[in-house]
């Protein structure tokens, strides 16, 4: 008879049933299934209520301290049943909390949150969680009760959601940071004047869980890098690795073994001595710390909020971070975040002296003249690269040509103005090409000034000035030798030997004819001058 409960276990079930415990609670305390509990309670004449009724709160006995029948009777005398009704078995029925009378000397008191019910209900309607509601009550209304009071009150309003457990990734101090984007609050845009959804950038340290939250309206490769730099400066150092998602600002081509990183992001991290570790595609658990950090800021600090400017929103987020996020006791580590960050900060890498220099990047095809075009200027590639693609990086002061496959630096040039050409000295031909010599000979045949101008253009710009020489010869063909000869002489005289000056000189407009109002004063002035001449002639004066 191994399936028959022991006498002590049966007595325990009956005693707990008389105390008003639910079957689920009796099952948790005794380890006996609810079906068996229900059968023994019905056999003892104790009425069993539905399974969906509220579980009873034990005031005198814990689950681990079962009572006997005699003890249950004494407890029942101490906690009498109010308004038993005509049924004589009502004293032994399983009752709810509402049917039980309070203990002697205990006076029921409403929750301290009742005075703020309207504010709490409005916040719950906006989707804010209990933690954010408690923080607002403390900051704005001087709420003196603890967080658990608000948590219980909110739980009664909307209930709770069970969470799925995940393993915790433990990292050493200063070893890893995780970054990600999330959805930010609505902020009024300065240009359109309308509310616009922002983006929330989060960087979370893997050891101390210290987080930095930043807001921006739109993202780009440079914005993504600048947010990293701002977060590094706020932390006072950098970690050795950064775990990120496979967004285009950081990863051009996802691959768990050999990802193709964004060149600007890769160089920025290399400048700070940080290595990027992209997570697997659709694998958010690898960076679960920053995922939870984004959700924490969204649900607690920003949900249901609107701001008039990005600066106000960022200031609100910074105050909340310092007041609440850094001083909280983390649920996993069970320690204060600020205290753990104080221990981790000395292990961070030092920031470099100079900031990172940003640049633009792209791909270009080498033209037949051996150059690539960047912002309407031309930069020479090494010999043998005609028709091939190269990676190009440029800023306001330099242009770099790199091998698209290996990333090897091919050539570096100083940034030129529009229309100018830059070729490395080693890439220039030892002799002037025959075609260029033929153009110079034609220019000398058009006139001495034309030939001198074309020689000066070739001397200054070499192969980059071939097109200007062709332009001067086209003007000779269109307007003739004499006008162009005169224009070239003027260009050499004023020190502007280029095609543009000649073109403007030859296309200048003739002076407009004088109007009648302009002619009358001239005629009057000439008549007075003629009268003066006649008078001097009559008197014999010179």
C-alpha cells in the first residue's frame, strides 16, 4: 500500500484545509497533488472551493510548520469566522481572505498609494512600469512609502507577466561593452516643428552594468561612431572589446567567422584600441545586457514622455541615470551599479590624446587616364590599375586610394580643388606623350601668345592641363587666330594663364548704347567745352 498517504500527512492536509489554505498552496507545502488533497478534504467534510479563487495568506503558520488538529482548533478560536450563516458546517469550510476576520488588535489600513490613485492609473494607462511610477511619485510628490507598495498596487491594477530565465554571461572588469540602438521618445524637431521619434543609443559595460544612454534623431556611420566616442568620454575609458548587432552602421556584411566591418567604424575603434565582436544574426541573447538596458530605459525613464527639444530630453535622461539607474541594486549582481562601476573604471583603457579624424569613403573605377574622380578632382592610381575598382577615403585635406580586397594603401594625395589633378611623382611618365607634344606644336602655330599660354598650362598642370590646351585650340578654331592671340596676351600679362580667363575675355559683352538721358548731359558738356575753346581762341590764349 505504498500509494496511501501516511497518517501524519493526512492530518497535515486537514489542518491546513481548516486554516483556509488553497489546494495549490497545500500542494506546494506538502508535496501532495491537488487531486489527492481535494479527495482527503472532501472525505473530512471540508468544502473545497474553485481553483481560480485567490490564494489565502497564512497569518499564524508557515508552509514549513504544519499544525495538528488540536492546534488548528485553537487557531480557529483565535481567528473566528464572521457571519457564518445558517449552515452548521460553515466553520469548517475553506474560506477566502475576504470571509476571514482580522486578527485581534489588527486594524485594516488602505494602501498609501490610494492618495495617488489617479496619477498611478494614468501612468499605467501610458504603459509605464511600477519602478518608473514610484520614481516619479518620489521626485514630484514626495512619496514616502517604498517601491514594493507601488509594485503591489500596480500588480492589482494589471497583474504580472512571467519571465523566461536565461543564463548569465560573466565577463571580467574592463573586458567587454555591449552597444545597441532602441526606440527613443517623441521630441519636437527643430526644423519641422513637429514631434518626431528619436533613436536611443545604449552602451552597457558587461561587468558592472553601468550604462550610457544617448539620443539622436537619425543615424549614419559617422553618427554611430560619434555616439561611441561620447560614451567613451562619459565612462572615462574604453573596454577591450565591443559586442554589437549587425546593423549597417557597424557591419557591412554579417559573418560569424569573418564579418565585413564598416571601414569608418573599424578605424574609429582601432584608434581607441577596441576590437568589434559582431553577434550572430538573430541572436540577441549574446548581448542581452544591453538589450535589457535599452528596455529598462524605455520602460522606466522614457515611456509615455514627450520633450520640446533633444537637449531637454537628454538632460532628463542624464538626471534619471544619475539619480536612479546608477544607484539601483541590480537584479542579477545584487549590488549597486555605481559601486561596481567604481571598481571597474580603473581597469578601462585610457583615452587617446587626439580625437579620431572622420572621413568619407566609397569605391571608384580607375579611368583610362589612370585617375579616379573625387569631388570633381582627379587623383592618380598606380600603373596597371586602369579599369579596376579601388576603395577611396577622403577628408577635407587628404585622399587615400586602397586595395579593395586587402585594404593596402596604394596612394595618398593632398585634396585638390575642383578640376585639378594630382599624380604621384613616381607615376608620371618620363617623357611627354606624343599626343601632348602635337597639341603644343599646334598651339605655337596659332600664334606666339597662344603657344606661350599653352606651354605655361602644361608646365603648371602637366597632363591635367591637356584638356585646357584642347579648349584653347577650340577657341582658335571658333573665333580665329587674332582675337585669341590678343586674349592669350592679356592672360599672360595679368598672370592668369588658363582656359577660363581666355574664355571669359573672348565672350565679354560689348558696351550697351547710351540712352537719351545719358546723351543729353554729354552733349551739353561738349557744347560748353566748345564755347570755352572758341573764347580762348578769340583772346589768343592757349
